[in-house]
C-alpha cells in the first residue's frame, strides 16, 4: 500500500504539474515581482501547453483502449474482412504494454517496396521468429504440423510464390514474421513481398479479440478430402469470361481442342524445366512450338500461366483483381481459347498449373511501300546475278577464288528465292510464315552484309 500511495502521489503531481509549480513559486521566499512574473508565465504559457499534452495523451490511451477505425481496401482478408469496411485496430505495441505479436493476430504494415508506402497491408500473422514453415499440399505446415486455419476463404488454397516456394522449408528470423492473407488465392503477402519486419507493424487485432469475425469462418471437417483435386469447370469459366468480353463489346472466345492440347504441352514443359517465361529460355519449348505440335496455327497468340487449384469463380475473381491479367483476355483479336489444368512435379514438389492460351487472326497490313521496297531488291539481285555467275567461266580466276565465288552466288540465289516468296506472299494478302518473317527482320540483312564483303574482296582481286 505504501508503494501504491507513492505512485498515486507522483501521478497526481504529474497531472497537475502547472498548479503544483504555481504553488511552489508562491511558497518560495522570492520577491513579489518574481513570484508574479513566474505565476503569469505558468498560467499564460505553460498551462495551455500542458493541458494540450494531457489531452493528446488521454486520446492516445483511449484510442489504444478502444481501437482506431481503419478502412479495409481489397479482398485479401475475406471472409473475415470485406473491402471498404471499417474495423477497429490497436496501435502496436501501444496500449498492450509492448505485448509481443502472436500467431493469428491481424496486423497492418507498410510495404517498403511499394511506390506509395502510405498504403499499408493488412494480413494475418502465421509464423513467429524461430518457427519453421513449409507450404505444401496446398496447406501451411508449421513446425512439421499442418496448421488448422478455419479463417481462410477456401480450403487447401495456399500455394508458394516468388519469395516462398512450395515444399521449401524456411526458418523465420528473430526480427521477422510470416504474414498471409486469409483469401490466399487473391492475397499479395509474404509469399510475394517476403517476410515482415516486426518493427514495421503498426496496428493489430489480437487473435483473442476476433470472435466477431469467427462466425464467418469455415467448418474444416472435409478439408482433407480436397487435397490435389482440380475442380475447374472450363465451360462455366469461359461463360463468365465471355460475359466480361461482352460488356466490352468484344466477340466471345471459343474453346478449341487443339489449343487445349497446346496448353497442356506447354504446362508439362513449364513444370519439367521450371520455366514459366514466354521466351522459354530453359525449356526451349515456346508457345509457337506447342501450337505446331498440336496442329494449331494462328497469327496472334498469347498465354497466361498460374500455379494452384482454382474453380471457375476463383479464377475469374483472381483475374479481375489484377487489371493486367484480365486485360490479357480482353484482346479484341483473340478468337480461340485453350485451357489445361495439369498436375505434375516442380522441383520434386507436387504442383498444379493452369495454362490458358488464346489466339486469333488479323489480316495482314503490309504497306505498298514495303512491298515495292522488297520488289526493287529482288529486281536488283536478278540484274547482278548473271555477272557473278560468269566468274565461273574464267577458269584461272575461278580456281584461285573458288570458295568466295561459290559463296557469293549461293547468297544471291538464297536471297532471290526468299525475297521472291516474300513479295508473292505480301501481294497475295497473306501473312509471312515465322521463318520468312525472321528473314525479313534480320536474316536478309546478315546475308546482304556478307554479300557486300565478298563483292568488295573479289572486285579488288581483279
């Protein structure tokens, strides 16, 4: 009781510090002028400032006791938190007396990699310093035990990302936590941006204070029956995708069986070589090759791969969440679509990948100037070809420079054959094949440079 009285006395002195100071001045033995001046200073200046400090302190304590309203932006925390709703969060560490963050807490933190650091993320803490985490079988394994997560939007929906790969164990460092969104298929979180520094956490809702949200959580009794099963209804998905195209006055996409096969071939190559690049730098098997192997051909084409299991609604929701993804499918030139949901191994880890390939036809638009340009090159080659062929009739000269003479005549013949086909195809209003297109872009330039070098050498030798 003695210590409590001392604490209460000190607290009262602190709260009423201006009045306590005034009393001390009046009790002092200083002259009346000094007492009056000191008292006026305390009343006019110090008392208002101190009152403001006390008011701010009171509001901070009150706010930390009752929580601050925070707007939720985005659907990454469904079903608990809906976008544009307001929730009350506490300052961290704040009122909780430097309470350490715990698993299951909902927290906000700034993404230091974003151009606008004022936009905080809101996620759930899944793992703490010292924990070992593995994402596999569409679930989180915490310290070798599968983590029961009734709060996530859909069961068996957790997959790795750029920073945290499937089936690869990570140990959480002392100053970090693993934070994931509840709506795993739509959440940009530690899987993409990395682990979160505890010092960057600014707001918190302790797990024990989330009873109001728990009524929205799932019954997990059937979760184990969903491991490794694809439930993508392709027809339903295309119907929903075409509704979005229709809203933008675009023609519907048609499912093409050959393009389905092409997508499946690409899916196998991507997982086998861990190569999801458009250029297929590791696998050497880009989309144009998979289309050719499937017996499909078209002018305009592209593809979009995504790892994980999705149903039709989830896949549409994911694509609408990211404008660059949904815009891919809004290409007015696309007419066909092929889809493959393929389960395989990625670096020894069971993985499902969904590949969507779209393609369409666009009439060629070669300008008259381009056609005339190639036609002029063709006529010029035909003019000079006889003079280079006649060098073979000069036996002494030909014996001395046989390799160079044969090569320049070979180059001219190749160029005439290819350019004649280019001009004929363009005049007929057809697209060049990929081989001829490559020839017009770089191949003919290389042959021309070699031809000029040989011509200069041979002319100087005459």
